[in-house]
């Protein structure tokens, strides 16, 4: 996953001016700088109150300064588009300084710099255009990065592509550059980066991939502090790899049983965040506060990514179900409809976790029966703790 980092502050000879805002006030400003929003209200700046507040807190600004920053960025984006058109193929990108509220437009020829200055924007000349950096990126993208290379990105202020590696992996970066056939002068290799991982949340009712198909997250749980989640046992045997959808964070089936019972615990790797939430498949969430078993006759609901949020009643507990693949004991029978693809989907009674979907018959059109594997026997069998906060 590639990200575009914020350019670091430069020395006096570099592209970004580090002069104090008070000093800049006396200097000629770009034409767009005069159009900063003057209204004190957040709404007048085009931003929500939450956005202004979060920006002020994160950057250590007053709310007024945060509004000015957002307004300046909007004006800078418009100025950048005008400057890019003036520069044509010589355009090399731009850099905005959040301290000075200044935009610097980058070009790769002095003649283009003169054209951009006529638009009122500040301009600097760098070694390579945006198109040239894009070509370097394409060549690197087509090569094999090998272990230790974290990623690469174009840095317009350097006029080069930065290849990041973990400590001690500069040789792997050199090999990547050679394999890609790009000019080494167009690349900067920087060690000391951390290995990135995809991010995903363990939220009941969301899909995950098993390589050969997809199942559904039941409830977040831990095994001796190891994070993971409950799902149906028939979704995968012990050792089966899993992947979040769509982020691609990974995990492995640590415990699984099917038939006899139909439950599993998936151990998740870096990048996952455990929650006590179950999606209602409509944009809302239910907090799981425990796993108190509901009596027969109680209303229960299931979160299925295919059929949605469906409810019914518990008809029986401790039912034996003879599937074609084998017999499963101790299931709970419900009138809540489900369907194919919902294996592992979480059943709740209010805020209490009840179980994970095993199977059933019928459909949400004609009505049917759905069975779930109770949560508490799985927690006890494998020494798991349900995540409830």
C-alpha cells in the first residue's frame, strides 16, 4: 500500500520556505493567498465543526487557524490546477506548506517556470517532470521488490522516486532498481522504514476470505491474549489462511471443529483491530456486552452480509443436525432466515452474543430454519475470551 508522505521541512536552499508567518505577512503573496476565508464560522470555511476541531487538535492550531488552513488549501488546489495547465508537460507536481500556507509549483524547465509565474504562483525548477517520475514508478511496479523493500513513491520536490526499505535492506533496493532498468540517478534509497500491513477491523457480520471462498466474522475473541474471532468450523481446517475483505490483512485458523460441532477460532495478524461490534448491515452497529444464553422462545437476530439483518425466534436448543458432511451436535434452531455465504454470521439477543451460523434450510423468500453453534461452548473448549468492550 503506497502513501504520499508530507514533505519534511527543508533548509534555506530547499523548496519550502520556513520563514515565520509574521515575516511572510509583509512579503508579496500569491494571488490566491488573499482569498482565505474571513468568516469565523466553521460552515463558512466549507468544513464541518468536527473536521475543524480534529484538525486543530492534531496540528496544535486554534480553530481560526484550522479554518484558514483549510481555506488556503482549497485556494492552493485551484492555483495548482491553473499552474499545471500553464506548465504543460514540464509540470512536476506541487508542494503545500501547512506552516506558511504557501504552495510551490514544480517544473523541470526554466521556460515553463516563467509561464507558471505569470499565473501568480511560486515556482521552482526540479530535475524531472511528473511524467518522467510516473515512468520510473511504472518500471519499478513491474519489477520484483524482494524482501525488505517496503515500497516506493514519487517525491516531486526531489525530482526522484524514493524507495523505502527496512534497516539493512539497501542491497535489495539496489537489486530492484537494477531489475526495473531505471536510471539510479532518478531513485533515492532510504533505509529505516517500518514494514506496512493492511488494516482491518474485526466486526461481526463482515466477510473474510479463505482462499477458496468467503465466510463471515462472528465475534471478536482472544486466546491467551492472542487476537482473533469466532466463525463456523466448516469454513476452514486448522492452518487454513484467511484474508480480510477488502483490505487484505491476514490470519490463520488456530482452532476448528467440524463435524461434531461447527465452530472455529481464527488468529489474526498485524493490521487487525478487535472491536465488540456487530454490523446491522445498514450502516449501524450493535455493541456486544456478553454471552448470556437466551431461553427458548426468545427473539434473536443474525447479521448476514448477503441477506442482511434478519430476526426470528429460538425454537430449540441442543439439536442434532445430520449434514451430508457429517453430524453436528448441540446446535440451536431458529426461525431467523439466512442463506448461502452467511456461514459464521453472528446471532445476538439484544447485546448478548448467542452463536455463529452453521447452516439451515429454506430461504428469506420462502422462510426457513437456521441453526447456530452456541458461543459459550466454543469459548470454554478453547479457553477464549469474548471481546465485550
